[in-house]
């Protein structure tokens, strides 16, 4: 059994990552809305919630809320679907894609993204029918608000 898990780990290590999609082949637009945080239920107490999270949840007034709009301008032969993964862990969505498709990704409050309370890295994997990744776009938000697309600085939130 240990040998099988070793082979699986070796397979994951050797497996190559898909190359970055060239910046000429896609466009990314940030869309901000101002939203008021929903108030927490006053009758419940979350014992694992930090003081900072509690203060943030009780803050009143509209706060910047971020959406990411992504559109592939050109697709390589075989790229028929896109899979969006948050922080290299959880699959956010999987859907068929073409050049007219605009993916509207709801990322959340900008303060939560910068403070690492919510996901801060999104990987869009462009895949073929066999779910093999052909190219990828990585959007990462730093703690100071800088956002990077495929490792290239694009601005601040």
C-alpha cells in the first residue's frame, strides 16, 4: 500500500502544469460593487471566530465587493471547457466555454481577500473534452491589494 501511495505522489510531482495562456488571448476586468455586510445572528456565538473577524462582521456601511469578469478572446484547438479552482483546493465552477462566454466570478469583499479570510488565488484551467488542461490563467491577490495575472502585476484593489 505504501508503494502505491508513493507512485501516486510521484505521478503528481512529475505531472506538468499547463502553460500560462498568453495575455493577448484573454481579457480580465475587475468589477466593484458596494455592499453592506449581512449582520450576524445575535443569538449565536462562534467560538472559533477571531476578534478581527467579529469586528469585521459587525462593521456597518457599504464595503467594496469584487467580481472578476474573464473572457477568452481566442481558444486553442481543443479548449472546450474551463475549470476555476480557488487557492489550488476547491473547484469553484466548471463550464463549457467559447469566445462569447464571459465568466463572472464572485470573489467577495476586498478586505477579506487581502486579509486571507476568503480565497485570494484563482486558477482558470482551459481543458479539452478529456479534462486535460491545455492552458491556465492564475489570478492572485497579495496582502497589500496588488493583483497579479500569470505572475504579472496588473494593479491594486
